C-alpha cells in the first residue's frame, strides 16, 4: 500500500513492488507522464487506488528520471 500527495489531495492504494524504487531514504513510484502543464505533471500510476483510476497531477519537483 502506498500514499502520495497530488495537487488534488492525497492518493492511496496498492502497487506492485516492481513499481517502487528507493533512493537514499526516499521512496518513488513509477509513473508515465501523460501531460505537462506549467510546473505540474499529469501522470498515470499502475495500480489499484481508492480515490483515482491511477491518474494524478503532481508537482514537477517530485519527478525523478528513470
């Protein structure tokens, strides 16, 4: 189970272990960028979520290139 902050509020749900990566003490979840607007990335996260179908708008500063 994961939870992360998006522009519209908190998102929580389940993803496979293979979609997660830890770098230093931070955890990241793999996402595919669908659209870019200003400093916001619209992304799709693979998984099963309680509050979304996997689409989320997150600040660009959260991004880490894979």
